[in-house]
C-alpha cells in the first residue's frame, strides 16, 4: 500500500513522540528543593524590623544561587511539622538548621557543619536567682539536679533537639517537670508562662531567648542565662535533607557550596547577635573547639 508523504510525516512524528515519552527527563530539568524554616532568631527571623536578617536568612540566597539545578521554595514550619516532612520520602525537603542526633540520622542525611553556635542553656528570672541558687554551680545550671528535684518546671519546644546531653536528661525527666510547647511561637509562649510564674526555667539559645523576650515585652536584663553543666560550649549546626537518593545528591552539592563559603563570614554574621562578652569568647574559642572535637 502506498503511503502519502503527508501520512508518512504524521507517522514519523507519532514515532518520535512515543520514543521521547520513554526517555528520562533532561539533566537540565529542575527539581524542587523545599527549604523548611523555623522562626529561630537569630538564625531565621520571620517577622519584625529585623525580618530576613538572620544568619541563615543571609546564607540561603547564596545556597540557592549556587544550586541552579533546583527550583528553591521556602516553607515556614514548626519543629514537629518539619520533622514530619523530612520523613516523607516523596518530596525533596531540607532543613538548614539541624543538630545531628542518632534519631534524626535514621531519616535525615546531614551536611558537613554549616556554622557553629553557642550551646543551648537555661534562662531564669533574675528575681528567682536566690530561689534557684541550689542549681547554679560556678556560673552553670545543673539541669540534672533541677529535673531530679521535681519541685519546679522547665519549658521546652516540642520535638526540638537541645544537644545530646540535654536531650538525654530531658528524656528521663518526670513529665510533670516538663512543659513542652508545640506552637509556632513556642519560645515566646514559654517566656510568657515563665513571667506568669507557671515555669521557673526555659531552655533555648541565649540570643534567641533575648530576641523573643523583647518581642514579648520582657526586658532582657530581667532574665539570666546559664550554660548547662557538663555540656560543650558550642554546637555544630548542619543542613539536613530527606534520606532519599535525591536528598543524598542534594547534600553532596550543598557540601560543595559550603566549602566555598568562608566560615569566618558565617561566624561574624552569628556573632553580631551575641552580647559583647559572649561575642568575644565565641570568636576566640570557636576555632579551637573544632580542632579538638571531631564531627559525629
């Protein structure tokens, strides 16, 4: 049977389309990378006059620019929602402000350290210093003794890691001693509970607590911050992505970008948020801390 030129061209076009439908996407096709951000001043700042001026607020545009193979979108989540999304294998999600823990390593692939921060500690009201003096030893707060006394309560953000030592101590504490908050403004709410006398202490980072205190109308000088007895002075913050092939590929590229960004730049950005005394110690001690402490 004779096939007309027009019909032949139509058959050729159909064949090309059928073959093309079986090919993988082009290497240039963009995959969506969703960044999970929490309101965690001074790392990320969602609202107020300093909105977008946090340490990671400044880092993310650099990461996005140097990872052009991805479409970048940002989603604001609380810690519980962020953990849930990182466990979802169907989407590529990354959190730029994670502490490494053995539990998270089961479903998250971690980058090399992104930057280092002063470790979490305990904040009390200055007027309660004498009342809580039994738990303060040489400028450090004995969290284990505080939890064991069962005479007071401490506030913490639900599903957040405060570092291995603190996490372990919280895990074994009497539930009546702990007040976990799941809200988007968890720390601000906990500070209000503390001001109303419903909590004696609140866990968090010093600059984070000072920022939220001011947002809540609480004078920072009315609060006292103490590092936790036995904990390391600093903590490594990592970028973590879903533990999937796409997540591993993204972390490989993220690590390449992080190696190109001078650590001094990130350290200086973070140090701006510390009080003068803490800032001086942080800038002096930071390098030696990393030399003496291997990555997990």
